[in-house]
C-alpha cells in the first residue's frame, strides 16, 4: 500500500498580517512532482469554547451578529487565546467571564480538534463548565455586541438537530462532546438534564 507523504514546501512567505490573522502563502510540491502554488494557509491563535451549565441546569449561550454570514446567531461562549493566557483553561475561563460575566464552577476539558485542517493551522479546545454562575458584569471586546441568554440544553440541541436553528460547526463539536460527557457520567444536580439528553438521543 502506498504511503501518503507530506508535501514539500519549496517556498513560504507571509502575504498578509494583522491583529486577527496571518496569511501564509506556500509553494508546495507533492511526491509525484505536482506543484501547488499558491497554497494559502490562515494562521490563527488557538481557539477555545465551552458549554456552560448553571446550577439550575440551564445552558449559558450568547447571541451576537456574525458578519461572515450577515446574521445574528446564537452559540456558546468562546474565542481566541491571548498572549496573557498561560493555558487554554485560562483562556476559556477568561472568555466565559468577558462574554457572559459567568464563572465556571467545575471546568472539564473535553478534547481538542482542528478548526479546519485544510487551510488553517490552529487547534480548538472544547470544555464543559458545570455550576456556572454570574459573578460580574460582562466585559466584551469593543467590536462585540453580545446578548447573554439561558436555554434548556436538551431543547437547544434538539432544535439544532431539527434544523430550526443553525450554529457554527465548531460549536456543534463541543456541544456533542458535552452531551456525551453528561450522558456518560453521574453529575450531582444534573440528573434531570441527563435524563432529557438520553431521551433526546433515543
């Protein structure tokens, strides 16, 4: 069986850079000699997001305008790591606090995934926060206008599956991991939520 090999990067240069992203334009060559140029790679910092559950078993969500699609959408809190964040755990706690004013009681790291391995170089970390409570006022970035809402998690996931709402693909990754974790583990105070999620999956 033929082994798949990495492309050879013949040339690489930065063609755009600002505070949000870096565009790297490569000239690549496959093992068979096929030249691919330019191949643009978007370099982003590490991303984090989380499903935050309150003591009342409600999911803390954010509603905001997303210019890429020109619509106001609902999703889970998250964002990019800052240089001041020592770890992804620190970053996700900060994002939760800044976007919603909530603090995680217990933070569970669910896993990591590639944001888009074909054209981006960054990783996304997914988390579940249990016992999240509002401890301060939100302090979003100047470019962010966010409405914080609480929803029933099972109903929210059910609406996504039914197609009545559409959320970011990376948010679905974290939602699915969070649902799986809640369904597979005994978590004090979340028995009713676990039951609703199990019912939803059958």
